[in-house]
């Protein structure tokens, strides 16, 4: 980030124009100043003066000043390589009320960009006026952003004169944070605040402190990562790297990257050959010593794109249209998983005209039976994301296996929570995991348990040494009666709950935060504050589907179904292709005995979310209740194929009621095999067996 002037501005401001999806943006220069004219908040063309440049390569963006202390980032950028203007959302058109519009909240530098692009940023957000008074110590990322306040270093420099600091170590030259003196994990955590998808827990920058004391990182969530953990959305490296064996074995960021020059330590395959070669590397004694930079390993012509380590093991994906970001999970290509899950793989990333099965066959020919083909956690995550009942046992295995990366174990617990109390029980053992990321996920998942069990298992976590764990324990216990806690636990809950509120309020300018605060208010019995919070979130982001869903659920629980329906329809006006909104509206209409309308909404939801078994299950039940047996059979069969065991039972009952014994009996045989102690199922199976014999 730099002040916009002749030396810093790279873009063409000589009356250039860009037209994208019907919107014209023009660029001009007058009297040494730079101007962008584009669509304003009122939908009219508005001229804005450029105050700062943002970025150098491969693209440069520009910041313009708005009232209320805001700096906004117009959704156009300059391609510094190709020397052209381009739209940041070439396939989308955002209306002026959309937070992704140039004038919107999610294009606000103060909220979305500042803390990782300047040093010691204080956002200065005022929630009452929704304004900013943002300050920084240094406009760019300087030494203190990583090494902390440098007063002692300045004193050392003045005392030592021109003496070189290189090789002396950070502590000896007066810097507070010394990465070289600590283990690899400490360094990775030092980079994580800006190289991870996360939200703040505290205000201000705190270099050198525990990452999970100050940030809540996103796990391997749908929409951010593919089921197998590959990057999907912009996730900034950390969550990918934690999945890798390299992280587990102690590789640190500066083994490959020079933190000061921002360059790689070697070019091409030489970077990887620092370790992955016949001599190995004494720092990593378990590393297999072998020649990898050879056609016998990669099966591509030497010097070709296919012979480059990074293209197979850390393939890049473009973000911000032209900025390639390598996936730092350092994985072995698994086209066989692409066949099963529809996930990308490095082979088809280059051979994009071929099918994944073609790539899987090639890998099988090259590497034989010894190739990587074991069951992958992505298969379990794909089942869990689709709501398949068979996923819970797989999540249990992952969560309890400490050889699995911590971020995978934590994600397993997060996914298990959707299964209610059975999922919550997975967290009981995980609450004692040595990894704080897993303990935090366990604390969150314990909320699915009944109150007495939550108190028993979550209360000890209120005194965990890591802030994120304490906060998540407080969140799980937010609605328990104080009298159900021992005196020392009540005091611990009060302290941790205060930390929880402070963490949310430190990011009060985010709609999701307002929803979190609303949820907490509701759990503490304040439905008025709960409703107000949901409405505040929607005012901040009129396209925020979770707020519509939550408010509709609250209104429905208050027997205000008319208002709940109106809220869901209001959401669908802005988000007509949101499957969850259609699903919720369908269930609400079914509750109102408006079955035909409910079926239409659930059918639309199933089209938008074809992998969601529960949508199909509910659609099938509603169709069956209306006597639409064949459509119901189709929906329930699809839900069953997606792994929903309740759909198997519902489909079996449909066949019984339709007197199709030959179809019903195999399903009851299957149900009894899975639940041999269920007397009702056994009785039904035996009756069907008898009916089949008589028939």
C-alpha cells in the first residue's frame, strides 16, 4: 500500500475505459491526481479520487475515500503484466445494495484488507455510527508486523552503529520475536495471521503470541475447500499446509521462502531438491532418500511442465482473476478420488481434455499396486457434507486418530455436530486432545449434547490455556443455568463468556458477527435482542442467507409462521438460487398443510442441492402423504442412494403400504442386518418373509 502518485500508480489513467457486464468504468488524471469513475451507491456514475495504490504484482488495485473514514476498493484492477484493466468479477454483476459492489461492505479496506497490508493497524470501528477512524504505525508491512515493537532494536542499532545484524539472532539485536530460536510450529503460527482464512478474537496486532489466542481459523469447510481438503475458495495457505506431511515433520515457511526478500530460496525443482534427493536432508531423518527429479519418477520429458514438482504436488489456482496461488497441502495426485468425488487433480489440471479415469489408469500403470489408493478423509467428508447417515462412524474414526492432521480431526468434529447428540458424543474424547485446534472444535461440538452432559464435559475447558478453546467452551455453555455449575466453574464461565463477547465485538462490522451475537442472546433467553441482531446482520448484508434462515426459524418458533414465510420469500427475492432458503420454505409450507406449495419448494431445493439426502427424504415423505407414491419412491430412492438410512426405512414402508412385498423385504433384511436388536424391524421382516412365502 502506497500513496497514489506518479511513482506508485502503474495503471493507465489516460482517459482509459473498461466495460464489463454493461458497467463502464473510466480512468483519468488531472493536476497530478488520479480518478476512477464508476457506478456509485445510488446506481449513478460517480467520480472518485484515488488515494492509495494497493499491490504491485501481478495486479494493482486502488483505494478511494468514502465518508465515515472508509477506504473502498473499486472492483477493477490493473494487470501489471499484460498492461490492461480487468474486472475482478468478470462473470458477475453486483447491484449497488450488494456488499460485493464497489461501494459495499466487503470491498471495504478497513474491514477486509487493512490488518494484513499495513503494520500495527487499529481499525477504530464505531458500531453505533458504523464508521471508522483507522490508524496504522506503518503504511506497508514492516519489520514490526512480524517481530513486534522495535524500540529496543532501534536502541541497539544506534549503539552498534553500522555493525551488521545478520547472523546475530533477533533477540541479540533487540527484537522481541525470534523465529529462528523456536520450533517450526512457532514460525508457522507467526505467518498464519495473514496467511490463513480466519477471524479475529482480539483487537490489534500481537506478534509472537499463540495464533489460537488471537484468531479463530476456518476449518476444511464446504465452500472453502473441496471434500479432500484441496483449496477451493481463497484460503491463504495455512489450512492447506496443516494437512501436509511436511508440516507434521517440522518443515517451516522459511525453508522455502525468504521472509525478507519475499523470493523463493531456489528456482524450479532445485527448491524441492534441498530435501527430496538421494542424499536426503539431515534435519529430516525419516525422509526417504531417492532421486525424484527424473523421468522414472514423474514420467514426463525432462524440462517439461509435467516434470516440475510444483505442477504435480502443489498445483496453483487463480484468485483475483490473474493471481495464481499454489495449494500448500503438498499432496500426491489422486485422480482416483476425482472419479469418486468430483474433486480436481493435478493430472487433469494440465490434461483438461481427458477424463479423471484416464488419469487414474495412467497412475496405476506407472506406479502399480504400491500407488496411493488408501481411503481418504475426503470420502468421509463428502458423505458428511451430503448429510449421509453412514458418515458418522467415519467421522468418529478420523476424530480419534491422532496420526491424522489436527485440522482434519477438528473438521470431523465440526461436521459431526450436524448429527445432533450422536455427533456431540464424538467430542467427549476429543476434548482432551493435545492439539488446541481439536479441543476448540470439541468444545464447539459439545453444544449438541444435553445440558447436564455439556456441563460435565465442557466446564473443564473453560480453564484451557488457549483462548479459542475457552471461548468455544463458553459458547457451548451459554444457555446453561448458573446453578448447574460449581462455584469455580461459574467464575470460569463468566470470564470465558466475557472473552467470547469481546472477541465478537472486535469484529462487530461483520454481518456474521451480528448473527453470532444474536444467537448468543437467544440462547440466554433474550429473543428481542436475538431478532434485532438478525435484522442488523441483514441490514449490513441484504444477501446474507443465514440471517434470513435464522430469523425465519425464530419467528416460526414464536408461532409467527406468516412472518416467517415472508422473511424466507424476502430472502429468495435476492437469492433465488439458494437451496437452503427453498428447503426451509418448503418445510414451513408443509407445516401449514400447504403441501402442493411445499412440494414445489422442496423439489426446487433438491435441484439446487442434489447431494443433500435430507432434502430428498423430506420431499419423499411429503409426496407420500399426498398419495404421490411414484414421485415419492423416486425421491426416497435417491436419498437412500446418498446414504440416508431413514430414507431406507421410509422407502420400505412405502413398499409395504403399496403391497410390494418383493421390494419391501430386501430393505427390511438390510435394516435388520444393520440393527439386529431392533424388535420392531425384526417383526416386520418376519411378517414380510411369511407374506412372501404365502404369495
